[in-house]
């Protein structure tokens, strides 16, 4: 389904369509996710015109679809536009980069409080 990655590496694939408004909205969160991902995670993007039949089957619920794979096997997938990179990471069961989310919240004037 994707390029061959090193054993043990996680590959997250974005299946999307250039004509899909939800996919266009999702691109901001996807770019944020790519910046915050760990070193053991690779990313790949596949536009609908280049999808293989196997990829089309995985995206049968709609696009955008983000698929987490390890050692060539699908571990999880989420469908639909997301608002943040942390939401993508959380939906796929990856570390969410909590420090970045907190910093981002401060930058946008949102108050973040800790419960004790």
C-alpha cells in the first residue's frame, strides 16, 4: 500500500482528493502533524488520481483518510477532516505532542490551566 519502510517504523498515509473541500481543510492539520511527529514516524500523501485499488478500498469510507501502518499492516485509520495535528495523532493512537498543543493554545490567546 505504501513505500517500504524500515522494520519497526510507523508510516502514516494521507489518502485525499484535490477536489474535496474537506481534504483542503484537513491540509493545515496534516502539515502540523508532519512537524510534530516523532522520528520513528514517516508520512506519505497519496492523491486520489494515484491511488491503487488497495488504497481506494481503504479510503472507501471517504476522504480524507489517514492510515497508520507498521511493518506493512494497517494498525488504525481515521476518516474526515481534523482541526489540529494533535487530533490526527490522537485519533491514530500516536503520541500527541502535548507541549506543542499547550504552546499553540497560548499563542492564540486561549488560557490553559492545570488541574492539581
